[in-house]
C-alpha cells in the first residue's frame, strides 16, 4: 500500500493537464497518475485530429477554449523541460464552417449563439471564402462562418508535452490499471491496481476518457460516457499546395486540415474526419477503408476537385468519449465524496484540456471551480433532464 493526496485515473491530455496544473498552482500533495498504457496506442488524444476551436454556442465552452488558446500559443516553450522539447505547433489558421441550403439556417442560429457566448468569429461571403481557401467548389455555398483564432496542433506532441511537464513538476505516473475504486462511508478512500497494489487517497479523478463510464462503475456510480469510433484518414496531396488549409467543415460533414511537412522535402498532406453519428457505441479501433472509398473521398473531391489525385491514403480509428448531449461531464460526483469527473468531451477534450486542468486543480485545492461556471456540465444533469444543447459538435 502507498498513500497519495490525489489519484488521477488516465494519463492522457486531460489527466496530464490536471496533474501539471495542480503542481503549477502550488499543490504540494502527492499526485499519482495511473495510466494503463504508457505507449498511449489506444488513447483518444494519441489518435485525435488535434483541432482547437472556440466556435461553440455555450459560454462555458467558449471561455474554456479561449483560456486554453492562451496556452496553445506558448505551449512549446512553456512545456519544455530539461529532457523533453515538445513541438505541438499550434497553427492558428481558423475553422471554416461552410453553409449551403441544408444547414444555412442552423449555422445562422449558431452564429447568433456563438456571438452571445463571446466567440471570435466572422461571417464570410462566397468571394471571401474563395480568397481564403482557393480551389473550393462553391457553387452551392451561401456563406461561411470563420473562427480566426481557431486552428490545430499535433495531438501526440500535446500529449507527451503535457506528460513530460507534469513529471518534471513532480507528478508521479504509475504504469498499471485501476480495477477497483475503493470507498467507505460514501467517500473514496483509494484505488486497487491490477498488480494487486493499493493507493490510498481522499480524492480520485476520473480522467479515463472514452472508458470513463467503465471506470465509474468500478466505484458503483454512474457516469454516462461511452466510446464511439471515429475514423480519420491521412493522404498526400497531388502536388505541393500553394496555400495552407484552415479546418474546413463541409455542410455534409467531411472536414479536413493541413498536415504540414515536418522537414523540407516531406510530402504535403491533409487529415480528414467524417463523423458517423449512428456508429455503434463500444470499443472499436478497426479502420474501415470502405468509408474512404464511399464517403470521405467523394465528399472531398466534390468540394476540392483538385484533390482528385490524392495518394498514399492511410486510415486509423480513435474514440470519441460520448455523452448523451455530446458535452463533457465535469465536476464532483454527487453520489460519492472525493470522486471528481473530467471526461465525456465528445471530441473536444484536447482543445479544452488546459482549462480542464485548471478546473480540476481548483476543485482539488479550493473545493470549487472558480474560474469557470461548470454547473451546466454536472454529473447528474442527465438524470435531471438538464441537457446542454449546443449544435457545434462535428
């Protein structure tokens, strides 16, 4: 048996951001992060697209991403340690949502909600879209909604940068899996590990990503988070592209961003995603190449005809950590003292991770979230019917 002050279950971007932020904010207690796979080969953040945007309809989402962007702009410098120099490389190229007859009304309503929430955005005319992203087929497009402070980063560099910074700040990582969350008198008292070890702690943070629902059941409480497969494909453009893509979101759902060459002479590539909303819940990391042929490629070429000769197509699957309303579960669990939840971001975990780390730090140190009003994300909101309605999930 060993003793900690805080145990964080899950060492991905959220768990590592929480561990780093606790130390950054002066927490002197022992912070132990339990991560089942130090290679992160199955982790959502390791397999993610890396998008970062503040175009949301709820003010707390907007504020959390705005706070996070301040760190993304300085990430490579601030996360540098004596043994690790990350290259998250936040490229502030924007998110561009395209509107046609099928989604123009919904996007107009979102524009108003996002403006009220304080998001940085601009409505673009068709001519302005063409100037921003040359080569797009815009015959059916009515307007675009552009977030100039949005962009994307390298998700694996973010993940390992946060982990290295947390370690350098004094957090401890344990390569193991939690098999039981031990409780007594309605409070957590620690966790039991697969190797038989026990870590005593008065606070346990569930940052287990897509597996947060399963982890919560180890404590005999409910957190409605389930994994849902998300496919991504990387392909090489037919020639070096004369401009850099923002994150382009087609009305039909396919979206892509540039995957810039890391060294001179490397191919010019893009990464694409296309969420399948009727994808069955459950762990599934099998790639479905048929979807490239039948869905991704035709939609890409329809919008970007010059991409017809893309090559070197490579696909992989990750997991969205989905909740019933596609928004996070964040805060103390009302049914179990000392059990904090930071999961269920439904594809938005990486972009919000710096702010989420701050939330966890304040919950641990101060007993409440003071920087952000996280009450809309309460664990019990689903039982109360208080769903968060935000049409910005892609």
